[in-house]
C-alpha cells in the first residue's frame, strides 16, 4: 500500500509538471537561469533559488527532473500496454485453440526471445533515432512474449474446467467464452506482469539512454540525465543523485506493488 501511494504521488506530480514548472518554479526545462549578478547560473549547487541546483548549461535540475519523469513514465506505461494487449491476445488464442494456432504463437514467441534485445535496440536507435512512441513500441515488441507464455499457461488449465464446458454446451461462441469466462481468470496474472513490464521498461530506457542511444536531447528522461552527468559526479553530484533516486524509487514501488498484487489476487494464498 505504501508503494502504491508513493507511485501514485510520483505519477500525479509528473502529470502536474507544467503547472508546477510554470506557476511555482517559473521556468521551463530548457530555460537558462541567471544569478542575481546577471550571469548564467552554471552548475549552481542546491539552495533557496535552485532547489536541486542547475546543470552545466544553467538549466534548473528540478524542472528537468519533473519533465524527464513524464517521458520515463510514459515509456514505462506504454510498453506495459503494448505488451499486455499483444501478449494477452496471443496467449489466450494459443492456449484456448491449441493445435496449429498454438504452434504458430509458440514459434513467434521463441523467435522474439532468441533475438538479442539490447543489440537490436542499439542498432535501431542508431539507424532511426526513435522518438518516445517508437522506443516504446520497440520495447513492447520484446516484452510481449513473456506475457503470452504466462497467459497461455493459465488458459491451458482453465479451458478444461466445468464452467467452460457448460458455457460451450449452452452454445456460447469461442470468443465469448474467452472474453467472458477465461479472461477474468488471467486478469491477476496480467496485472502482475504489467507492473513488472513497467519497471523493466523504465530500467531498459534508462540503460539505453545512459549508453547514449535512448531518448534524444533536448528531450530529457531520467536515463539521459544520468548519462549527461556521469562526467560531473565529483564536480556536481547534485546532477547524478536526483535522476538515480527517481529511477530507484519508481522501479522499487512498481515491483513491490506487483508483488503485493500477486499475493492479493492469488486464490491459493
């Protein structure tokens, strides 16, 4: 519950970022601030005027951190949505119909799982310089097989139960049975996998941006904020700790929430 509350707070703050930046901080992520003496506020440490300090271009770190959170969370939730929609559909179809349909889905799953994801992500990033949406779709392409395998396993055990046989005997169509009777039984698995996908996507984007192949400047994400400040760890540590702390806190909250949902929704517990 504590993780859910903290995650909700993080999401709420990022959603309100334009209001916070415009009305409270009175700046933008790309605006160069100036000191009272009129000089550009380059590498100013945290203080009353700059809550989290400024970077090497004189931009407010707190403002950039809030806007970066919007990008990182957008990627995380978009990847989870793509993974859940594609993986749940593929897993339900494979588990329910079996036969050649199951073979085709399993072949697709094995094909994607055998692709070196990080190498392909770096290659695509170099060739196309993807935006946030394209980066999310690429991540989602590599994440859906795990969801499909989880859902398929549950559907294989549920499709032979008595209430499914009764629905089939009463004349219900295959799609009605899957949507009305089987989908609710895989919802708990889907919710848990969705949480883990959000965490994995945020970490994956951060790692890719840290290598310089993720979200491209001037758009900021937690990952490329870390990448841009790695050479200033001793000179300006306030550039390193905030994005690292936000990645850590967000991923920890998502993982703990997913673990709690797994326990709460598991009928055997």
